[in-house]
């Protein structure tokens, strides 16, 4: 449900999550009343380096392309010193924490701000960057566990929820075409009912409610263990919220807990007959693919912002590409002349020129000057390209010219990805989705 079927206003949600977390840490005696949530400081897909207190963006191979220490970018020399021999490996869980959902933004923001205070010895009792991250995580978890934030959202859903009538239409298309839809969420019944009612009921025909969209619904699913463990199941009395133990799922019901095997049994489907749609790479799509071989779809709402930013920057991209192509042609010619000059000087190999070495060296210098002139035009465009969508980190799925570490995780875990469930609308329930032919560096343009 959360950030998949129901999309929250990220700025409002994460700002309040930040404030609750900050309040928990103030109770520890930390002087952080002045800190405020900065919505542009962090994006999804970054990695917290708990050993060095940095937040980094890596490419698909794990090479760090950008790094912040505290709320400020690291100097290139410092970044190179810290990571020239280090690859980001998410299997090193004691060191690297992957910020793979929108719920991570407040956590990363306050952590980076606190690193700066820790460096100034202003956080009493903190034993280093790793201990600091653990305390931030604990404060955030306590805030969510107490339910105050969700209580605020239930009281004022118009402020926190971005409703999308097309999502209701997409689900109706699927259901009416014979697809079996199931809701599986980690949220509790009361919150789920409130959010789904607000997000869907107004857009459904004939007095239908959101529950009519689904074969059955599962709350408190405790993903990712839901996909791997044989957890107990209870049927929820939707009027009282009381739980009744059960050993099977049934049509039209709402259930607490349970496991994926029960879902397969009730649907009479398994493996790649099921498409699981979620927003969490590890808690949703990766584990359901690995454990059950379900097909997987990942929702990345920020794609819309990135695509819009790229479209607005398209003219500059075109100019940048043309300048880079000209530079590469000049460099190629320059390198050919340099090897000719080297061969003439050392007296070996064959050359394709009759020009004396001095003449070659003069032409090489002319080409060098022209390349430098191009660099002066390329540099501001390249800087601007690196900042589109987010001034600190750029595009979600790119790290420089390469794919980002997030993009690599999406490739490994998701069969398809989209910005919202409503993207199913133009495809219709009858579409057969085929993967595009992958490109290789040596492919002809």
C-alpha cells in the first residue's frame, strides 16, 4: 500500500517523521532544536557509510561518484582518498546502509546533519559514526512504533496523501479483465482502511469500496519475512478490529499476518503466474523473486520528476553531446599524431605521414588548444547536467554517465519498473510486456 497504491506527499510526511525523530534525540540531551528537514539534501538510492560518516552515491559497479560528509559535499581529493580502494558492497551490512525507499529521506537528512555536530563533539555519549546511525535508526523506529505520525495522517489525509484517480481506474481494468488482485501491506488494519478509503472510494463506481477491488487483503504482513516464513494468520473483524485465528485465506476477507504460501494456495497460482508490485527493493521485489520466483514490478515515483527535468534540459543535452563528439574527434586525431611523432623520434614502426616531427608537434599543440576551448564550453553544461532533478545528487538512476547503484539493484530485482501503478492504464490488462533489446558499448549507433 504505502508509496505503491497510496502515494504520500513526501515533503510533508518526511518533514514530520524528521521532527518526531529529532524530538526523540532531544530527549537524549542533544542540542539539536535548531535542525530542520531539508527536502533536497538526500534522495533515494544513496548509501550511508557508517564507518566514515558519509553518504555516497555509487555507480552500478560500486565505485563512489559523489560523497557528502555531513550536509556538505566532500572535496574530490578527500573523496578519492576515502574510496579509491573501496567498492560499495551492500552485503557489508555493518558498514553500508542502502537508502532504498522514500521513507529513508528523513533518516538520511538528520544523520548527515548530526555527523557535523559529532565532528564538533557536540553530541554527548555518541561513540562514533556507526553508533550515531544506530541511534538515529532507533529514534525513527520508536517514532513509527508509537503511531503518532500515522495518527496525524489519518486525521488530515488531504495534507499527506496525493490521490490519483487513474490508479483506481487501473485496478478496475485489471479486476474486470479477470485478474485477481491482492493487497499485502505491513501497515495495520485501521491505518490501511483509512488510507485506502481516502485514496480510492471516491473514484469507484456503484458505491463500491476499496475492499471490492481485492480478492482478499493482508495487513501487518511483516515483509520481508512474509515471503519466507510460515507465520500465524488471523482473520480481522473489520468492524471491531478483533482477530480470530485461522489456517486459510478466504475471498473478501481481511487477514493479519500469514505468509506467501497461503496466498499462492488461495489463488491457485504460483511462481511467474503472479506479479508482485511494491516500492521496496529488498522488502518487496527482491525477496519475492528470490524466494518464490514471482514476477516483480517496482514503483519509483521520482521517475516523473527526473523525466520532466531531462525533457527541460534536452536542448542542453543535445549541445553537450555535440561538443563531446567534437572533442572526441579532436582527441582521436591528436593521439594519432602523437604516436606518429613518437615513432619518428624513436625510429621504429611505420608512419602514415611525411611531415617532419616539428610540424607534427605544432599540429598537436593546435589540437590541444582547440580541445581546451571545447572544455571551457563543456564544463558548465556538464555541471548543470549533473544537477538536474536534484542539485546535490542529480538523477535517480544515473551516477555520472553510468547507471547508479540503485539502477543496478532495480535491474537485478525488478522485471519492470514504473513511476506509479496508474502506468498500467495505457498498457491494459491484456498487454504482454516484452523486454527491450539490451544495448552494448560496441553496438552501432
